C-alpha cells in the first residue's frame, strides 16, 4: 500500500541572481512565500451575467532567513551604491534578476522553479537581540515564472 505523504518546508532551497549579476544562495531560509498576481478584467453585458478574466501580472517573492554572514548585506550595498553612482541607468535596480527554487520531492526527484525579470529589495541587516538568530528579509517581484 502506498504511503500518502506531503511536502514540508525543509524540502526547499533558493538561489538568487541579483539584477547586478551577483549570485547568492539563501542557505538559512526560515520562510518562503510565492504569490501569483493577476489583473482582473471584467465584462458586464446587459443580457448575461458578469464575466471575469484573470490575466497573469507577475509574482511576489518573499524570503525570511537567518543571517549567516555579510553576503546579503554586500549584495544590496553594492546595488544601492550603484544606484547613487549611476542613477536611472543602474543595472542593480532593473528587472533582470533571476530566482531559482529547488524542491526535494518525496520520491527523491527534484522540482526546479525559475523566476525571471526579478527585482529585489532588502529588509535590512536584521534585528539584533540577545541569544536570538538575526532575522533578515528579502522581497522581490518577478515578471515571469518559467
């Protein structure tokens, strides 16, 4: 008889390629959220019920993680410095990043999700408290889910 199992949160990992081209692995993820966004288009004919269509409009990504070293700060510091140096032409704020999500499936296989056209923002170096992990947040928007 087959065992009916389910995926648990520890079965995934993520790799980000920032819009400025820097690759960084999110090895201490404590929470990941992906939300698809849609534009709702409505038609209200006079002689039939209302009709709605949901048009894909990108994806929200959010990573909560425990700080392990200065890697995340360095990536976003470089993006910010690039912005103030170059301004509107800065590649660090353009929608050219990529996100890979790897999920280890129950049967031993691996599923990969790739998001492209990614822009990212950093929640800061974290909250420093006695005898607590330092929590960081990275959020992003992806244009496409490949």
